[in-house]
C-alpha cells in the first residue's frame, strides 16, 4: 500500500495538489496510474473524478429532499407540530 501522509491542500488559485490529497492507494493502482497516466494529467484527472462523484452525491441528496417534500403523511405530521412553534417564548415589547 502506498501511503502519502500530507494534508489536503487546495490553493486560493484552485490548483489541486493530488499528492497532498491522497491518503491511501493500493500499490497496484499506483503502478497502473504511473504507467497509463502522464504525471501532468494527475491533477485534472482527480478533479474530474471528484467533480463527477460530487455531482452523483448531490443528485442523490436532491432526490431524497424532493421525496421528503412530496411525502404528504410526513408533511401533515410536521404541520401538526406548528401549534408548538411559540411554546415557551414570551412576547416582549421593545
């Protein structure tokens, strides 16, 4: 296993330092990467992979939120609690 123990670093210019962000990569994967991917393409490749994964996860999160919003039973149950919104809050005149 290839261990690189450095902190994640993204500069204010947005340049991604792949070596600082990788924690653990199997040796076999590192060997293949070094053979098949030119070193100058490491950062753009990792950025693309990360962006793709973030899009997938954001879409899944959005879908979950839409399902919660569309759940009529849950929405009715939540609206039943609206009567408690001001419980324990004393109105103060300023």
